[in-house]
């Protein structure tokens, strides 16, 4: 299973290259969609879901 650290190490360079290659208009659209999603899903619910998932994963 891929750990979160490895996922982040893969994600950050991939996003950097993607943003470097993409035109500004597409980047603005992507960030706009991310903002819309974050407005719909409160951060506290996302954080609680991550906490619950990690507790279930670590419980024997």
C-alpha cells in the first residue's frame, strides 16, 4: 500500500509540472473548482473523516 508520504512526494512534482505546462486560464478554472468544492464541503467534516479513517486503519 502506498503511504501518504509517498503520495505527497508524487503529487507535488506532478502538480508543479502540470501547472508549469498548462495555460493560465485552465489553472484559474482548476483553482475555481477547488474553491467551490471546499465551500460545499466544510473543512471540519473532511478532517473528521480523515481522523475516523486513520483510527479505523490503526485499530486491530
